[in-house]
């Protein structure tokens, strides 16, 4: 039974979605944890461009931009370098001060 569950998990796992592993559900907090979408717009870049630069699926970047999930810290650092901004510009200051 356990082998069957593991096998099903392996086939259903999206290999391009590994960068989208941090799902947050904090009640009474602003759900917009990151500002990736805003910074991309300010820099006149697209989700597709960022996905190509990072070597991940456009759907993964879309999930970050909608705050459905958050990228790992290493990816935040790479995004900041690609967009030529400080890492704190990628984070919603309301969220950071509320934790």
C-alpha cells in the first residue's frame, strides 16, 4: 500500500514546480507576501522572461506573482539580482513587519 502511494506521488509531482514549495496560510495577515509581480512591471519584464532566466516553468512564476506560494530564499536572491533590485524590494513590508 505504501509503495503504491509513493508511486502515485512520484507520477503526480510536477518537476518544474519544485521551486514553489512554500505555501503560507496565516489567518488575519496580508496574503500578498511578495511584490514580485509589481517589481516585474516596474522593470518592464514578464513572468515568461523571469521563468526563462530561472529555468523554471512559467506557471511556477505565475504562482509566485499571485502569492499562491512563495519561492525559496535562494530564488529570491536570484530574482533580485536579475531585476537589479535589493531583496527587500521583493517583499511586502506590511507582511514583514507583522511577523
